[in-house]
């Protein structure tokens, strides 16, 4: 199957919501077979996430309440990109604001879409090296608790459902793979 | 920090959109410090994804056009849960519909939220065992191309950006970890 035979051409696009963080629209598309269909689409500014491993081989994580789930999750530090912001700058800023940690260098680990079926959110994941603790400066509406998690604890938190966040499980697996290679 | 000091209490909830797949609402919440804030929330029915490894150690993947990104992505087979559907039944159904493959058993690998900051989509990831090829029966509006990817190819597709989907990278890492343990 070639690329042209997969593309869905936009016939009409209806804006639904223009919010502070997300936008929502419904596109009417022409399918490769000539039929039409509706596509509900969420636009998101994108985000960064950081794997910060301390000198004693613990991953820096935060425990925080997530309103869409009405649940507290354990996640790696992350945050939305400001308009036009460089992802690396954002990663350094979010790591320091949320956890207080600074780092010497950042390496790009992977970039991935979180929900390609309905949203365009792209997360850039970085590995922070030479991390040093400091004082956190969370946003006014951010309430987070800092954790320092060993590989064994991370595996246990995944198994007992406290780590139930895609980017964080992906980061823990990357960390374990790195150690096993 | 205890749990109570993190929870955001809903003061008001405004429905924005009630679509075929997603719902959108804006909640006004009371923060732990007594201030208020808005939370833009997307509700999603949840989904399943399947790691299907063939006898010759290749992962079954599909190449498909994703309208929110206006891009073709390589992903593992996945699909939305129907209302009340058992995730395991859904995983078997989606695997067969999209790829034609059937399996003897399914094992739960992990469940994860894809975008906990703004959406409640939860993906249940299964590992299919005893897989056998068959005839695909894609949905009327689904146009997918089947791929059989070795571990080395999967790593290359991640590095060159053809695999740029969170659940698929997570699945490839899990596959590699399994092999290295």
C-alpha cells in the first residue's frame, strides 16, 4: 500500500473549543475509498519529560494529583512546552521547577505521540546527566511530592499500579535496558 | 505530603463537547491552597494494544495514517474499547481485525494512561502468545499495511522516527527487556 492510498483528505473542519491548553475540532475527511468520515481531534502544544538519575542510581519522580483521572499518579518530571520554546530549555526548566534538580547535560532519548488516534501531543523525552539537588519552585497550581526510586522499586510501582503513566513506564524500561546492555 | 493535601475538588463542571469517541469538559477546581483553577479534560473510552510476536521472533505492526498528526505512523495493533467490552476480548478482536492474526493466549503486560494531564485514556497492553496468521478484516474506515519487524528493525524505526508512538516504543522496550533477562 503506498502513502497516497492511506491519506485522509480534509473536506471540512469545525472548531469546537479553543482553551488555555487544548483546542478541539471535528474534521470531515475523504477516505482512500472515496467515502467520508468524521475525525475528532485534540490539538496540544506538546511537552517534555525528563529521566533524571541520581548518583546513587535512583530515578527522580513526582507524585501528583491528576484531575482527568481523579487519581494520584507517580510520574517522571514533565511539563508543557510554552509557545516557541526549545524542548531542551523546557526540560531543564521543568526539572528544576518541579524537583529542584539541575543537570550538566541533556541527551535526547526519544520523541513520541501519546495518543495518535485523537490527539497531536508530542512528548520529547530527555535523559539528564550530572544531576544535583536544589530547591523546587513549583507553579502556583502545582502540588507535587518528590520521590527517589531504585530500579527494583520502579518495577514494583509498575506492578502494583502506582506507576500507571505511559511516559514513565517507557522511561523505566529505557533505564533498565541501558543497564542491561 | 498526604493525599488529602493534593486533591483538587470540583466546584463546577462545564460540558463542552459530546462526540462519537471523545467528550470534552472544563472543570473549575479548588486547589489544596484554597485558590481556584480551570482543568480542561478529555474523556475517552480507553483502548487496548497487543504485542504479537511471531514464531520467527518478529513483532506484528501496522502502518497507518493518523489524521491528528497528518502523518503515517508505525504502531502495534490497537483499538478502542466498546462500551462494557472486556479488554482481553477487545485485544483478541482488534488483533484479528487489523492484522488477521489469532492467538492462543493473552497475558497482561501493563496498563497506562497516555496523557494524564488532560485525558483519561487508559491503554491495556497485552502480550499475545501462540500467534497464527489469517485474513485481516479491517473496519470500513481503516486502511492499514501489515509489517513484521525484527528487534533490530524496531530499534532502527525508533531511531529514524518511523516508530513515534508511545505505546509502540514501550512495547518494543518490553520485548527487548524480556529477551535480555
